[in-house]
C-alpha cells in the first residue's frame, strides 16, 4: 500500500527531561509512601500492593505495570511531551498528597 507524503507525520522524540521527571516522581511516590507507612495511622490505598507494602514490592509493582505500558504506548505513538506533562502533573499531586499524609501522621500518630 502506498502512502502519499501528506499522510506521513514526523514524530518528535520524547523529551529526556520529561522522562527523567516522570522517573523521579515515581521514586518520590515510593519514598513518600514509605515514610508515611512508618506510622500506625497510615496505610496504602492501592489494593494491588496491600496496606503495608515493602519498598521492594512497590518498586516491583510499578516496574511490572509501568514499563510494559509505556513501551506499548510509545510503540503505538500515544506518548508525547503533552501526555508526559499530564502524567507528571498527576504524579506531582500524588507525591504532594503523600507528603501531606506523612506530615500529618508525624504530628498525630505513633511511629511503628
């Protein structure tokens, strides 16, 4: 099947800074979750990892889900800088929430 030049689209490579930000935010999500889970009033809401997951389990779960999903979306052409900006914004909100939970737990709860 022949394609005309008007149907071809050039794809910009994904921004390495956005990918680095995404990766950093994933690590910060794990770190802030880990810090919060050190208090008796905090538990994880993600049913996949359980109420008190280890750092290893959180890393393994994220890697098992995110790496194949990202590769598939890249192959399909569904990921671009705009999508990464949206993902990074969402993850920044998750990290800020985790940090807020941690700070509140530190003031009001018992450390395990």
